[in-house]
């Protein structure tokens, strides 16, 4: 195998001009220029562990897409119209011990800095029935 231009640069910050990038990564450069392959990100989680837990715990069945589904604080926040409503949800879940004070503080920070929609698009009435194709 030939020598890579990245030998010894693991973990380093590397910058390329556009032409060098095209030479090193022709397929990736072409995909980026075509601007066809996009992934929409419509919400964020500040706590990676919580996000991974939720993502892995909500695997849906083909028969019943919401079997064993247990909504979390984010699901409830996504039903809110205002930051005040979201704060009420956070306070309630924290008071009941369903979320830690640390996680509640992270949620409040995200709410204050990024707004209620940073948790995802609003879950309207009958959201789960519509997602399951029942209405």
C-alpha cells in the first residue's frame, strides 16, 4: 500500500483547499457538489447518553409501531406550544424524579438558548395514531 498523506496526523486539524480535497476525495467531492444526499436534522439532544438510550429503546415493531412505547420528557416537550409549557413539563418530571436535576438543567439550558422547537417538530393531536396509520 502507498503512503497516505495523513500518516501521523490522527487527531490533528487539517485543512485542504477545494482542488486538493477533490484530488484526495473525488467521490465525496462529487457527492457534495451534486447536493443530492441530504439528511434532515429536526431535533437535537444535549445529553448523548440519553439520546442513545431513547434511540435504542424505541425500536418499533412492524405489527404495532408503538408497542412498549414509553414517552420521555422530550416527547412531552414536543407537544408544547410555548417555552412556559415546556418549563412546566421539565419541572413536573424533575419533581417526580423521572429526570435528574442535572438533566433538567441541560433541558432548561437548551430551551432557553435554542427554543422549544429545538427538541423536534410539534407533535400534534393524534400524532401516534397518524404515525401508526390508524387514522
